[in-house]
């Protein structure tokens, strides 16, 4: 029996532009998804994911990936199918997941569950994979399920920490930082990432040079952000976030609710705030040094947001326990 866990993520700079080959900066969030697996001696895959809204789900190995899959099991099932294609086994497994995520906040529970499950599998069968190999196994499963995505969330779940990332893990560089003075506010609205990514792609198809120019500007901000983070120059990081938000607004992925929380944070003394992720809802982040932490948090709450207490720069995927049964 093996238990592994992986963290969620928050995108600091480079949302959407990362899908088009530009870099981004992402940090791992210490809300973890835990997956426990054991061999079941049968020809079946059994999943229990009560925190993801699924009590019990069973399929034979031959049926994996077939028929409409419940959303909460898609990533796990496709990953398992991909894994068995490469490493066939003569028996199935039981899988149980446990989530620390407050559901709906967009911290990346699907990437975390995929990565934690993949780590548990390779550990159960004692298969040595590098982080790059683990990444590509997981990224393939994510593409099977949602068709789009840069894989930055998979990288954050695997490597952890704060990363400078170019898709698909062409560059993964750990930025050595001690802290990140950010406040995270949830809009209360769940956004659908693949839909927003496809929406940007459709707009870009119509206004190619305009969008390419926005992506190139965002790319510049990420390059500056990388240096600024190394120097821990928070004021400048705030300015870069503010500028990135205006590019994201030009990409038409911000929303009234996000704008309201972002404006409130900046008026209360944040050096810069932006949406984090696909936009359309989910979370915003505000740079807030200790002198303004309270005022910025209160302003976000007063504007209708829910401040999330999360710790950033968290550890990547890890095996929690491994026992013979
Ligand atoms: C979504 O959280 C971030 C996007 O850049 C999509 C992706 O990189 O996969 C919008």
C-alpha cells in the first residue's frame, strides 16, 4: 500500500501566454491532495474519492477510458490507462483520495490528484522515473482529458517551490526564495479553465497580431519577474503583477468580480494585484507586505472576496508512506 501527496498551485505571472510557448512563474500551494493505492488481486480499477464527490466507482481494466467518465475520476483513470499501456500488470488496484483543498478554489486539485496518483503508482511498482518522465506521463493524461493546457500546474505539483516554467516542461527552473508576501482572495465563482483557454484561442485566431503582442508583453514581465523575485524586490513584483493584470484584461479573461477584488486590494495599499489562473472567476492574488496585510485582507473581504490562508512555495510531490500488506 502506498500513499503519495501533491500540492496545488497559484500562477504569479504569465497566465494564458504560457499556453503559447512563453514562460510563466508558478508557486506551489500547501493544500495537498493525497492518494492511497493498493493491489486488489482482481481485474478491476476501484476508486473512492469522497472529497471529490465520488463514493465508489469500479471498472474492469479492459474498460478503462471507455464510456463517459465522471469528471472527478477522469484524470486518475486516464493516467492509469496510460501507465498500464507502458507498464502492464496482471492485477488491478484500489485507489482512495483525500483532499485538503477547499473545493472550487482553483488551486489545481486535478493536477495534484494526477501527480500524487502517478507517484503512488511508480512507487508501488518500484519504477524509477525522473521528474521529467513523471511530468510527461501526467501531462499526457491531462491532454487526454481536457485537450488543452500548458502543464504548469503539473510541474508545480511535481517540483514544488516557485518555478520559472516553459511548456511542456522545456524549462523548469526553481527560484530560490524564502517567502512570498501574497494574499489570495477567492471570488466565489468557479471558472472552467479549458473553456477560457479555448475562448482566448478563438479570439487570437481573429486578432492574431494583437494577441501575440499581449503574450509577448506578458513574457517580458515574466523575465523581469524572475530577476525581481531573486532579489525579493516585492514593490517591483507588485508593479509587474499590476501590469500583467491589464494585459489579461485586454485578453478579456478578467471579470467584474475579479476587478472588484483587485481594485479594492490596490486601493488598500497593495503594490499590485491580478487574477491568478484562467480568469473568469476563481482567485486573485495581491502583493502585500506586512505593513498592509491587514488592510488589504479586509478590503478584499469587504469587496465580497474570501481571503484564503495558504502557505506558498510548498514542497512538491512526495511519498507519505509505503507498507507491505
Ligand atoms: C490556468 O490556470 C492557466 C492557463 O494559463 C492555462 C494553462 O496554462 O494551462 C490559463
